[in-house]
């Protein structure tokens, strides 16, 4: 079931919410059980056949995690072995469904074999519920997991706002919230804030992300078919996809936080204006924040982090980012995307400690340096997104060649009419005027500029809602001073929310999945 569907907005969500509070008046246990069953129904809407897999995963990990905690108390020498067993089973499950076909296909290619490649349907959200439970096992092994009520654990894993596309949750973040009596009673402030955040997210998805998809798709489809793209088409497609993905993931993150807040439960912040980052290091503090946290805590630091010298630090960064790329999908494009970001991080860390940087920052005014760093980071991220979106490595290569101008520059024929003598000058320098396939409409660059203005100059949803702290990770000390654009209960903000909701709902004619559903 999709958040951006009539069935969810007018059926599943209100029924689940009303019954949760009605049942909560009589029994918190039954209310939590109802929310768990509703979450399972939400998951089963996609494919009921994989409900059993999800339930088996929950049962196995709960049992292993509880056993690890008990053995930890008894100082058993078998604790580590049980932990390794739990991790191995989870990774084996993920490997079978997500990577087996990829591995066999590559084996056939590189050693010229013809082994049958199994056709395995990837269970929805398997990466997220697997990583969530791996984090639980690690917390149990480290002694951080304290609460082991079966219903709360099942709700922790299946909780529908996060189940399909994150965020990746920590056991300690959620279990304490499920135990609070206050969440089982209606909180009108939570309802107002939650619905506002949800409808802002719906607006982003339907009117920004899906709008940019129509400009990104033709360029990437053309590259997948082997077509050499001109510079304008290639950059148009890459920028359009960069904004499509940005608003798609931002929308899902907002909608998940908003839905969860309706139930009085706060999810961790997962998206914080990453295109405002002035370095790749800062970008990964803002993009898919809970996945970055997971990779840091359970991969980078156990590998040694930065404790064993610069070479090992950079190697650990590269390994972490390559595996983070592979987490997104069984395709060389994701692995190359992760490797490229690993190289970005290595260069970023080298730059931070270099003498040249200290000289540059001493000579260049801070505002100018920040703008240059912001633009450089953004362009580096756009280039990397080409691998993330491309069908295969060859398609990514063609698009990058186009962005570098290797296939020439072609401007839309209709642009020539308004350029006068400048068109002749451009033509003499090798620039063509013709009907381009992917970036012909004049509104495409306008849409891209509007998106750029939104992500660079406007406050994000969490900043707008900051006074009400709708997500974990927004721990701003003290009272936040009121700014005119801060959300508050008022007629103006009610009108804004109703407008966003109306526009979003009226755009539900062509329902599209969120991009992160495929991971």
C-alpha cells in the first residue's frame, strides 16, 4: 500500500488511527497488538506471500536477541557465537533474495559459465527490516536492549510508517515510546502537526518529485538504449533526476514522520536538506541519516574507524561506502555510486587537513568560500546520481560523456528564434539548434531553477515545524524563538495545509511508488 493512494488516505489510515485510540482506552496491550496487525496488513497489501517471511524473521530475531541478552547477564562464553549466528542468518536471507541472481549472473559472465539464474522477487522493504533487526541484535549484544515484550518488538519491526522505506530504527529509540501511556490517548496537537507534515510530504511527492520524473526519464531511457546525448540533454536529465530523488525521499521522510506523530510516536530524523551541504562529509550527515548512522556504528567503527592511521581510515571509508552502495541494490551501478562517494569522502578528509585549504580559507572570504563549496558538493552529488539512476554502467558512461560535452551541444530549435544574432555566433562555435529528444520544453529549465531555489533558499519541513519537535534528532535546547514562517495553529497555516492536501490529493490520478521502495 502506498502513502500516496486513496486507499491509504481515506481507508487504512483513518480506520487504523480511530481503532488504535478506541482500543487504547481499554487496553494498551491490545492497542499495540492492533497496530501490529494493521502494520502486517499494510505490508501484506503488496504481496501476502511474504508475510510469512517477515513473521519468521521477527520470531527468529526476537528469540536470538532475547537469548543474547540472557547470556550476556550470565557472562556466557557462547554469547558471541549466538550473535554471529543471528547476524549470519539475517545476512544470508538478505543475500539470497537480493544478491544471489546478481552473483550468479556475474559468475556466468566472468568465467563463461551458463548456470541458471534464479528469478527471485525481492520482498518489499527487506533491506530495512533486516537492518533494523541487525541493529537490535547488536544492541542486545552490547547490552543496550532492555525491553523484550513480544508485541512491542513485533510493532518495532513492522511499524508501518517506517517498514517499507525507513528510517532504520534503533530498539532503544522506539521501545520506550511504545511503553508510554500517553501515546494511547488522542493528542490534538500531535494530530494537527502530524497531518500538516504528512500533507507537505504529499505535496512534494505529487507536485515536485513526480513532476521532475518526466524530465529525467527520457534522458536515462535514451542512454539505456545506447543513444549519445548532447550536453544540454545530459545535464537536464541528471539535474531533473537529482531533484526527483531529493523530493521523493524528502516526501517519504515527511509523510512517515507525520503519520507516526498521529499515533504520538516520534521517528528519527532521516533527511535534513542535504543539498545545503557544503561538503560530502556534511552531505552524509543530512542524507538518509539513519542509514549513515547504521553504517558508521555497525560497519565503519568495527572496521577500525579512524583509530589505525590515515590509510586504514580511508580504506574503511571506501569499504563502508561500497557496501552502502551495494545495500541499495544488486547492480554494478550502485557499487560504483558507493565507491565514488567513498572517494569523495577520502578527498574531503584530505582537503580538510591540507595546508592548501588553510591558505585558501585565509585568502577567500568565508561567504564566498561557502558558496563555492556548496556548488562543488552539489555538482559532485549530481554526477554520482547518474550511476544511481542509470540502467547499467554503459548507460551511465554515455550520460556522463554527454555531460562532459563529448557528444556535442544541441539547443532546442525554438530557442533560436529569440536569440537573434547570438544564435549565429553559437552556431559558428559548433553549437547546434535542433529538436532535442529529452530537454526540448522551455519549462524544463524553469522547473529545475524552481527546485534549486526551494532546496537552497527555503526552510525545510523540520525547520518549519521546529517549535513542535516532530522527530527525534531535533533536540534544540531551550525555547525556539518564533519566526514568521514557523508553523503554529492559525487560520493561515490551516489554509496552507488544506491547499497542500487538496493539490496533493487531486494529483493522485497517476499513483507512483517512492523510489526507495525498490531497496
